[in-house]
């Protein structure tokens, strides 16, 4: 049987310019499809996870700024947000402004601040350390050489986030945490942040089950510090955004799937011509005692070296990465095996058809 496999590989390699091109395109298409599927899965999970936000009447904000260089939100408004976070009716994050004026903070690694236990409940696939205060580091981040201090807390231990860990932010979309430091802070840390961090925390706040009077008070308090927030209700805006993202993602995936289908059709046409030209070889092997199983194994080598072998090594590598990449690569590997089995069965049928016609 191994000799039959080698014979099938040699049959493909005799036409190496065509087969090599097809193999390269199949491998490339499979890897690109995995990347596209990862984006679709991340976006879909994040937006689908907003069901809890919709059910709880979540309100998010789009910020506009006054004439001052830095806003100055009154302490009373900050305290109101702290109270809502403590009551598990709000959470917030600082993604871009953490120690903005301290480039050496956390060893120069971009840092994200999370405040509020409800964030872990309402944002899918975000496994935060607990209890706060605690620190985590992305999969690509080495432990800091020195302790990290912020808002009165000193961090020396850093748990490692799973690879491809992602935070979904209502305006930024999926934010990768692989190359970021993540600090989970208690609510009382919010007033101790600097003005840049507080400004972003106030504008990125997600308010849950908020009354109209509370919302008006929050907007007025921020406006007093020249931070003007336009509220958006997730229950209204998110379904529209979900529809738009999924349509765009489906178009990308469908386009790449169509390209892969065309490449496979090209391989099928090439395989059919090859089997027709090799029909005399198969007939001679039959007369020398080769069984149908032997010929099927030969065809498995012929199909496998083009369809199965090129995409599997990169897919296995992506499986070892973990996270959403591993999940998408796993599904793609299953699809590649199914495609191989289908084309293998088809080539066996074609070969038998040529054999019957030759009798």
C-alpha cells in the first residue's frame, strides 16, 4: 500500500507546474478563510453577547468635547458612576488613555483598565481575573520587570490571558488584548485616575437599567465639565450594527469560499484529464493483479498531495495557537478532510468509469 501512495504522488508530480499552483492556491485559500472566519466569529459572539445588554436597557455614549484641552468632569458625577458600578448597574473601561503621558508605564506595554464586575457578565469570552484589583497580561506580553502601580494599587502578579482574548467595545468593535496589559480595578479607583483616564472612563461607561432622570443627571454632570455625551440605547442600535457587520462578513467569506470552489473545480478538471491519460497505466496494473483497493490508495495519494497536504500543516499550526483561531482552524481542517474524501471518491468513480469503457 505505501508503494501505491507513492505512485499516486508521483502521478501528481509528473504534472507539477499545474498541481503545484493548485496546491498553493488551495492552501492559501484555506488559511485566508480561517482568518475571515475568526473575524466573523469574534464579531458575531461579541454582538450576540449583547443580548444581556439589550435585556438590561444598556445605554452607551458617543463623546464630543468642548474648547478646553482636557475636560474636567465634576467629582459628584464621577461619584454617581462609582455608585452605579458598585450597585452592578454600570461598568467602564479605559482603552487608549491609560497613563498617556507616561510612555514607560508597565514597561511601555499598552494598558487597558476595566472597572466593574458586570463587564465580565455582559461581555462574552472575557475571562477577567478576580477579585479586583488584579492584573493580567496578553498572550504576547512578558511579565513586567518592575511592579506596576496605578490609582493607589501596586501589581506584582500578572495572570496570562488566553491567546486571542478580545474585548468588545461598542464603538471600537473587537479590541485584541494579546499585546496589552489588563488591569481590573475596583470602583473606588475611578476618582483616583488622572484627568485623561477619567475622561475616557466617563465616556466609555455602559449604564444598565438606568432611569431617564439618572441618565439626564449623568449627561448634565459631564456637560458641566465640557464632556458632551450623546446617549445610544443598545437595544435600538446594536441589531442594526449586527446586521451590517454580518452582511459584510458574509460577503468576504462567500467570496473566498467561491474562490476555493473554483480552484477545486480546476483541480477536478485536471484530475479528469490525468485519469484519462493514465487509463493505460491503470489497465496494466489491473492485469498484473492490482485490486480496486490498491488503485483507490494510489488515487488517494494523487488527490491528497494536492488537496489535503498543503493546507493541513498551517491549519495544525493555527490549532496550536489556541483561542478563536484554533476553533476556526479546527472547522476548516474538518472541511478540508471532507473535501478530500469527496474528491477521492469522485476520482475513484472516474477511474472505474474509464476502466469499464475500455472493456
